[in-house]
DNA sequence: AAATAATGTAAGCTAAAACTTGCTTTGCCA
DNA sequence: TGGCAAAGCAAGTTTTAGCTTACATTATTT
């Protein structure tokens, strides 16, 4: 399989052409969000952008490259936020504070453009998706650095960090896409922090493993189907 | 937009034709798993199945209907497992036992056909995806029933159940798709249970909010970036 | 202001992929 | 064993969508 091109075949040099490119990307965003990848065609994008299809192909070598550029601009615009979040992270001394800053940043990012975010994460085929495994690994490592000083009675820190990372992201992502009402509520971040914090800081194993005495107050009201 | 048809235009009546349908579905599975939705074409499916394209269209009105049937059979085959899991759930008295049974069932389900599961969840376009919102709501309600007797100091049970449901599923799903090594490890279920259990059973609010005395042993080794 | 480069567009081409038509073969049943 | 319905297939048709060619227009440079 030949690696598909991704970089534009021509760089816009005049104001006119950068406006054209912007129009194309804006139209592409609209089509993707409104109709999904299945109906995302170059002809349609060009039509909605009000530019000729041939002009589109002057700046984008193929269909995929349009959404690649969209994703590039998307993460680009999120970078300053990430920098802020990182600074805030260093400032907080407590685990709770650090986790809170992290989650808030993630929620903000999802709030910014939830529909587009969903398309990138769920709708694109693998060929057009910018999966950056290096970035994933970096996040994993950073998170591990962050939480490791606070972990108590965690048998496998790598496993725990995986659990935390996936859970945290999934909750925010799912709320953004399926339950915008939840994303809007201020308690959400606190709940995720609680989930993570208590998972990381467990009582010493000797306290729990006594099997008797466990359910002195845990009997349900009625546990029928 | 006219609702696309989904039911076969002709029901197979002889053994020969049910074999044809099976061959089509098997080929469809192969193509989907191996090459993804982008390369999933009716001609290709028919070719691999060794049946004529016209025969395919005798039993499937269109391309989408093939993967819809695939999904139908998939959940069909998972149903007995679910029944078993439900029975096991009732048997366990403790929260830990119930959660453990639930997670184990989910892990088993993902272990059974991880590649196909991934395709259904991540690769299909919305038009071909069988999202059953009623089922989602049912899961949410069932889970709430299950955990509500055990929740301690949880401010909003609905929110908490959302958090649990999404986190649990995401961890298993992500492990199945990105980290098969993790899915194979027996500790995984225990970790997820720990995450859920401790999140649900929190100390009374008056115990934590003393800000001093918090970090008597939590100072990191070295917290440089 | 002429030359040249950048940008824009009308009108297609092409290949692929969804889907049909018309006919033959196969199996069931009296 | 002949009649009939189910099943199968060769060879299309048609539409769609990615992409190109050849030319026209607009800006920049000297």
C-alpha cells in the first residue's frame, strides 16, 4: 500500500487563496458534523464552500488530507489550553488539586467543539484518523509521573494508570457526546476526581481481606430481580 | 431521507440457501475485520463468499443490511452469556461479588470476538450502527438498582451510575482493542471492581475536608517535570 | 505596462461500487 | 417424471465520487 499524501500540493500565498482554504475547511467541518464521514465528498465540500472542485484539489491532494488538516488545526488551537493546564498542574500540591486541574482541562477541551471532537474520535475511518501512539504513550507516562507519589497500596501502577486514563477520558467524552447536560454540571469534575483519588489511595490490604464482618450494614433493602 | 430497508427481501427456504447466507455473513465478517468498513463492498463480499453478487442481493436488500444482520447475530449469541451473568449476580450478596460478576461477564464478552466487537463499536458509520438507546437506558437502570443499596455518601446516584457504567465499559473495551495483554491478566477485573467499589462507598464528608494532616506521607520522591 | 506567477473554473474523465435483468440450474413434491 | 418454485449466475446498467485537463482571470514584480 502506498502511503497516501497528506501535505497540500500548493501552499496558499495570497490572501485570496488562504480565504479559499479556510472556506473549504469550514465547509468540510459543516459536512462532517452535520452528515458524517459517509456523506463527506469532495464535490459536496467544494460546492458548500462556494469554490470550484479544481481549486480544492489545488490545495489538498486528496480527500483525507482535508480532514487531516482539520485535525491538525484542532489540536493546534488546543495547545495553549494544554500549556495553561500544565502550569496549573504544577501549582497544585495535592493530588486532588492536580487531578481536578487535569479533568477540568479535559472537560473544557470537549466543551469547545464537542461535535467535531466526536467526529474525529468516532466517525473517521482509520485511514483518515490521526492516531498518535507516541502521544498516547506520553500521556500515559506523564500521568504516571503525576500520580505515582500519591499511590497507596496499588499493586501495579502501570495498570492503574491505564485504568485512570481510560476511565477519565471516556467519562468526559461520553458526557460530551451523549449527555451534554452532564458536561454542563459543575459536579462532574468532582465526581471523576473522587473516582480517581479513592482508587489510587486504598487502605492497606490487611484491613479489608477479612471476609467475615464484611456485610454488617451492606444488606440491601430487597435484592429481588 | 427515506429509511433504508434492513430486512432481507427473501427468506432462505432450502439448506442450500441458508448455507449461502452463512457464507456471505462469514465473508462479510472477514472483510470487515481484516480491511475495515472502507473496503467493505458488496462485490468483494460476494466474491470472497464464492457466491454471485446477484445471489447476495436476493437475501440482502443493500449493503447496510448485511452488517445489521451481523450485529443481530452477534448480540443473539451473547444473550445466553448475559443470562448466566445475571444469575450469578443474584447469587452474590456483596457489592464486590456483584460487581466482579458483572465485570467478568463484560470481559468475557469482549474476549469472545474482540476484532468484530471493535468494528461494530468504532468502524461502522452511523447509518449501519445498531445503537439501541432503550438498551442503554435499561443497563443504566439495572446498574442503579444493583448498586443503590451499597452507595454511601454519594451525592447524585444517577450521575454516579453514569460514571460507573461508562468507566467500566471503556476500560474493558479499550483493553480489548488496544491492550490485549491487559485483557488477559486476571487482575484487570479486580482493579475495575476496586475502582467502582471505593467510588461508591465513600467516607462521610466530615472525615476528609480537614486540609491539614493530609500529606504526612504523600511527599513525592522528586517532582520535577 | 508587460511579463510572469498565482489563483480560479468549466467541463469533463475514470474507476469503482451499488444494484438489475434475464436466463439457467437445482431440488421438492405430486 | 414432469411441473414448479427456489436458488444461482453471467453479464450487464447506472450512479457516484474522486480527481484531471485545458483554459481564463487576477495579482505581483520589475
